[in-house]
């Protein structure tokens, strides 16, 4: 299992995947908004999303786990 963490503090603007989706390395999965900038978060390795730990509108801190990929 690979955990995907937020790389900055911000509000979850968009969730681009759901549990069960296949993802490829480098694919954007979450978009964070911070200081009026939209920052995409990508997975590092291909796999299947087993859990999305955030919803649109949630606030996350740097290092918070936002997604789990198997």
C-alpha cells in the first residue's frame, strides 16, 4: 500500500478519483487550493485507489495522508 500525502497546507478543491479507480504514475488525483493557487497532487506509482481520505472543502496540512493506493 502506498500513501499519498499533501505536499502543502490548503483546502481540497477537487477530488479527481474515487475508491476502485486505476491510476497511473504521475496522474493527478487531488487538487489543493492555497493562496488562490490550484496545486495538483499526483501519485508516484501506478495502482488501484483503495481509499480517498478527504472530501472537497476539507482543509489539509502538509504531510496529511489524503489517498491510499494498492
